[in-house]
C-alpha cells in the first residue's frame, strides 16, 4: 500500500514536470524569453507546490492565480520576463519585494547565489518561508515588513525586482543597488496598470531608466508606495 501511494506521488510529479516543460516552450521561450539561465530555472521550480491545493491543476496555464489575502502568484511568463530583465548570469545577490507565495524567489534562487525577499502580509510571509524551507531553498531569506524600504542590512544588490506596482520608484531601492545593478519595477499612477521600468545604476548618483513593457500587478503598499 505504502509503495503504491509513493508511486502515485512520483507519477504526479512527473506529469507536472511534463506540463511545466510544455509551458516553458509554449508560453515563455516561444514568446521571446531567450535567457538560458531563466529558462532552466523555470523548467525546474515546481509552481504547483506554491499554489493552494485546489488550484494545482492550473499551475501550468500561464496565468496569475489567487494565493489568499487578496494577492496573486504572478503569471509565469511575467516571472521569466522580469528575471531576464534583471540580466543575471549566476552568483548574484538579489532582492525581491513581494514574496507572495515564494515562487518567484525560488526561480531566482536557481540562478542567483543569495535571494532576499520581503513580504508585507504576515500570513503570506509565514507560508512562503515554510514552503521554501520544506522544498530546500536554503539560499532564500525572507523578511516580513515593508519592502519599499528595501532590506538595507544585506545591501548592496546586483539586482532588485519588485512584484507589485507603485506610484514611483522608491529611493530606498535605488540606494540599495550596486553600481551597475538593475532594478525592475512596475510603475504607474493607476493602482492596477503599470509600465515595467528598468533602472540601471550608472554611478553613485546617476541612474538610467527605460520602459520595457506594460504590466498589471497588485499595488505596492508602503511608505514609498501607495498608502492603502
Ligand atoms: N512574487 C510573488 C508574487 C506576489 S504578488 C509570487 O511569486 O508569488 C505581490 C506581493 O507583494 C503580494 O504578496 C503583496 O502582499 C506584496 N506587497 C505589496 N506591497 C508590499 C511591500 N511594500 N513590501 C513587501 N511586499 C509587498
């Protein structure tokens, strides 16, 4: 009996892995993400395990899904697109704002050396930390708090990604970038529609900013974000 249920279990994992590879081919590689580090990471991380159990069957449909507390796990294509925009080659120190389910942090941890991630909703922070620990992502570090202030204790970062949309680029995050570092963040005056912005730190007081796409994220709420 025990053997039969173990077999059933790995069968599930195998079929999820097949669906995951198909999704990466169809929704990510075919739509223009070329970065091999990113594609490899997306093929590896079991997104189904970061979802509430009832939603696991939708893990590979390339859409955002609810994770509780009015928040969502991002669409896989967007996770891949943002990771590519961070221009990682391996070994970096990365900061993520908006851990949510922990899924994107897990993807980044397959590329970077250390991933620091901040989440303002306590329940999500606790769940994500437990999930990341359970799955063995030992290089992901999670803080419960307001990520618009960054995580100064571990700065500076090679790259920072924000998974929620703010009214402007938080100064604290710009300050926590290394020279040459990249900050990828949705910015918009509308709380639910944003432009994805990449900020490159050129020198201690010089930044270059470019718009790289239109996106829809949940609001970034905090001292340097939206107030509610
Ligand atoms: N990366 C996540 C997606 C999370 S959605 C994943 O892979 O599942 C965005 C998250 O940002 C939400 O969980 C929301 O609670 C969080 N958030 C919003 N404002 C924040 C802030 N100021 N600091 C930290 N997290 C914030």
